[in-house]
């Protein structure tokens, strides 16, 4: 092994760690690995395991009431994220500290995973607090993570890189589900998966903490940075209003992302409580969805490159509407499997193409602020979606009726997205 005489760092023959291309490759790889890392939180806590532990062990049954409490938990996290994301995005741009903010909130999410392991029967308030805090960390870290995309993507490759990252995230979710098969014999006895998820999140997020860099800026220190953040926040509000396409796009995605978020956080509740799936059956179905979502996310980048980002998003929303309608109408378990996989195929694609659109359309120098506003737009609606679903489930004890509320959200999102598509078509003409 050779050692550099100038830096003391080990190097491989023919590889120069100081070469810009090598460092750029490390940044891209570490950015991609973060998508693999944070997927462990969303899969284990929000989708596949902890919601069931919360309902069956901590609350102890009471299906409709536990849905309501879970909706309150998720909605509370979204409310905090909505309040903080634009301000912190503006402050991060003002100080040039995007990576530091990302690392801090990711660490909060990782800590919550380990802390949830120690929750037990009757600890409703403590469990709700930890889930909400972890989800806030997860959401805000993603805001700063997303804003790195236009910096690391090669020219003309934003769509493909965004799609590939989403696909990698779904592969991580698949890995978490495979581990659940071995570590979760039943809901009450499966808490070890929380420790594994926390370790995986920390391990795969670590490279991004080292290789993604801050760009500290002079003249924005302490309270002054916060003041600058508020000032830039107001300016960004005014700029977004002038950029009509982005403004309408954020309205459309407001509804779409809310519906998707609600599907994610209540999916296992629906399958286990309504369709009587066992934990193993639910894990197998989620594995199929993860595979289809990974393929769909990667494919969306290729499709978007050919037909355009907005057309791709419109197609995915139409598929969502048809799939959910089928889930409400059809009763067969085989129909549910087929329709769930169909929805999974556009799960990653919808989110990946929306992220790529914002990365391309947001003005230079304000990417973090605009991604903060994108978080504001998507999470503001998500304050109401999970709470609406949980409230309807509590009142009616019929989650199928709750699903119909998600159809309304998707239809509203489709309407505004078509308006944006037509405006852009007229502009090109």
C-alpha cells in the first residue's frame, strides 16, 4: 500500500484522492447512500412495524381510537416541520450550513429509533412524542439533503440521479422488510428491529456527514443569521408568487404528497386491521411493493427524460387514482395484492420526479429555500391527511371510507398539475 507524502492518506494505485473527479464521486455516492439510510426510519416506524406495535401493544387494541392517536402523532410532526422548514432553509442558505443542519436533524431521527425500543404498554404520550420528534428530524433532514441534488448531479442528469436515489431508498426498505422476517416473530416480540434500523440509519448516513460540505458565509452569524433567514423567507414568498408555474406546482403537490404520506403511514393498519393480514403476510406484500417502487423510481427518471417531468407526474397521479379506487371496490385479497403493487410502481416515481422538477426550476442560490417551501407545501397538507383518515376511522370504524378521502386529494392534485402542464405547453409554443 502506498502512502501520500503530502497528506498521509492511503491511496490505491492509479487513484488520486485529491482529484476533483474522485471527490465528486465520493459526494455523489454519499448523497445516494443517505437515501438508503433514512428509508430504514420510514419503513420500520411509519409503514411496517411500529404503527402495529403502537396500536396493539401501547394502546392495546381500540382500532379506531388508535388510528386517531396515530393520526394526531403524524399530524403534529408535520405541523412542526411546516413551521420550521422554510425558516431553517433560508437560514441554512444564509450561513452556508446545509450539511450541518442535515446532520443535526438526521441525528434526531436516529436517536428516536433507539429510544422507541424502550417504549412499552400504556406509554402513549411518550411513544407519540418520540415518533413525532423522529419524523420531524427525518423530514427536515430531507429538506437539506434534497437541496444538494443540483450541486452534485452532472449536467442534464438530475432526473436520472433523483430517480436512482429514490430507487435505492426503496431497496433499503426491502432490506428492512427482509430483516423483519427474522426479527419480528410477532408484533410484541419484534422490537429488536428498531435497534437494527437505528444502526443502519447511522451507518449509511455517516458518509454524507463527511463528504457533503458546508460553504460557510461571512456576515451571517448567530441571531443575525436567523434575521437574514426571515428576511430571505419573505423575499422567497414574493418570488414564488411571481413564478406562477412553481406556485401552481406546489399547490398540486400539496394535495398529492398529502395523500401519499397518508397511504404510507396507514397502509399496515389497513392490511392488518381491515384485511386481517398476519405480520408475515403484510411484510411479503410490502416487499413486493418495495420492489415495484424501486423499479418505478428508476424508470421514472428515464421516462421523464423522454416525455418531460410534468407529463410523468400526471401519469403517476392517474395510476394512483385508479389503484385506490380498485382497492375500495374490489374485495379479493388477490385484487388487493395486484392493486397495491400497481400503486407501488408509481410511489417512488411521483416523489422522484417532483423533486427533480423543483431542483431544475428553483432559482440558483435559493435551492435550499425553495426546497424548504416544497416541504412547507407538502407537509402543510399532511397535517390534515393523517388526522382526517384517523378521525374518519374512529367515527365510522370503516377504513374503506377513509380511503375515499385520499381519492379526493389525488383528484385535486391532478387538476392543478394539468394546469401547470398546459401553462408550460403554451409557453413553449
